C-alpha cells in the first residue's frame, strides 16, 4: 500500500498552524491544578514522562551542562526546564504565543529564567529572529512535521548549529501502529484519504492543519540533503491507554495490549512506534 505524501500541506499558511496551537497548547491538559502553579507544572511533567519515558533518554538532559541548546518548538516548556535544570544555556523558540507565555511562567516558577531566552518565531524563518550563536545542540521534538515546509525548517536549523554540533529531532513514523489505527478507526480503510486523516487525528485536539509522516529512509535522506550526518534513528512509543480513561487521568491499558508481556510490547514499539527519534551531526 502506498501512503499519500500530503504534498498539499505546502500551501497551508503558517498562521493556521499558529492558531491551532494557540487554541490548545500541547500537553496543557496534563494536570487539573491551576495553570501556572508549581503543582500544575510538576504534574504536567510527571504525566508527560510517564507516557513518553523515552524522552529523557533521547534528550540526554545531563549531557548539555554549560552548552548552548536551541529548542525549536518548546511548547509549554517541559523539556526546556529540564535542559536548564541540568545547566544548559537554553534558547527556546515557539510559534504559539500562548505556549510561550506558559513556558516563561514556568521558568519563573522554578527560578530558571536567567538560563533561558525565549523567542516567538516561525521555524521556517529562525535566522530572522535568532542570533547565529553556533549552538551545540538543536533539539526539536515533534515540531517540523507540523510546519508546511519542513525543508525550510531544516535549512534554518543548519544555519544556527555550530561546527560539530548535534541535531536531535523527533518526527512521526509513517509505518506505525498509530497510522494503522487512524486508518482503521477513522478512515474505514480509505487509504487514499490517509494524509488528511493523519493530520486530523495526529494530536489530542483534532483538526491539526499539517502533519507529515516519515519512514526511516525518508528522514535520513531529508537530513542528508540539508548537510547532516545521521548517527542514530530509533523508533519509540505506542500509546497503550484507553483514551476515555486517560482523559480522566486514569491509566487503563486497552484490551489488545493488556495481555502482552512487557518485553513483547517494547519489541513492538521498536518497530511500529509513532516517534522516529533521530540524532544527527554536522560533519
């Protein structure tokens, strides 16, 4: 089966993407505590890393002490804070002003605002907003697949990363359980609609304007085209919980995963996970 590539996304205005994320910043409902309180931020972080425990392993927060880190698409700042806690000098960028406002508040709550610079910027025009600091790490988790022209985003990242620098990038995986689930649940097998279906159901809030998906080979070729050498690609993350329970802050595993032994489930994640976690370097 050939999955449509979703080339029509290129014509979608970036403004529509901004409006979507301003309406509901990523992970904003990970806690019932008052938004902006320390309790809220602690609960958001605990929930995020419970469901996606591969993130701290992939980010290697402790590796970047006293190094310059650019986070492209910081959202409400969960990973941002952990880079700063571990002593990195962080520059955090997001398209969503609503997300940035919460991330800034988070930095103040944890008294880390002196280690983080925040910029409201479009990933496709980063160099228009940021000084060319020669970052040691450019980190972007789940971002460039939501911009209409990912090629432009990678061009901009390449301009800002320093010699010998590292790029850590997560994009969505084309050959994943999530794509199959979307096709069967919402598409009734209509694979010719799949590009639009993936965008509509890729996030907690339906109707995302842009969502690209990539195979291992596709993301490798894309990065090499923009001057990066791919060092490692890992497939991670199958969401195993019943959604109707999860939104009520309960963690009940769906029946078809409930009976799988842990090692078998993790074996499946390494092959059909939703997250392609790529580490690349500047030669």
